[in-house]
């Protein structure tokens, strides 16, 4: 039996009032859900066929994101090729998002950046065939 694909990803943010406009601009789309569940409030976007959620808890644990701690390292979004990464680098600059430039490796190319909480995000494409 094949393991199923990912249906959704959720990241915890410190301030939805800051993060929602940032992600709305990044994704170029409005959220599909904004709900207070009681234990936390979450805002969810449809990104391709995957739901991407932002969670905010009323009693945050404190500290800031650090990919060196056990847990999430980064979230990566797939693009078709390196040319698309170059276009995204320009798009990120246009919307005021700092990034590390396109970096090539044997397994593909990536464009890394961070959200307002410092959560590591990446746009990635496989190597050219």
C-alpha cells in the first residue's frame, strides 16, 4: 500500500493580524477558512491541492522559530523549473520579502525566505533533465 500524500500543513504564528495579510499577499489568494476553534484560531489557505493553515494560540509557549530544534525545519512549495524560481525571486522582492537568492544543488534548486515569525519557507524545483 502506498503512503498517502500530504493534505494540509499548519504552522503556529504569534500574531494572525500580522501573518494573514503577509500570507495573503504571498499566496495571492484569500483564506478559505477563518475559524476560532476554542483552543486556537486558525486561518487556512488552499495552495494548489494542499491546505496551508496558520494557527494562533491564546497561550503561546514563547520562543521563536528555529529549524535547528526538533520539529519543523521548513515548508517547501514546488515550482516547475529554475526560470520560475527566478520569477519568484523578483515577485518576492516586489512584495517586500527578503530571500536568499536561487541556490542550485545536485538534487534541485531552491529559493529560501522567512515569514514574519521567522518560519523557514522555500520554493523548489527539481534539477533540469
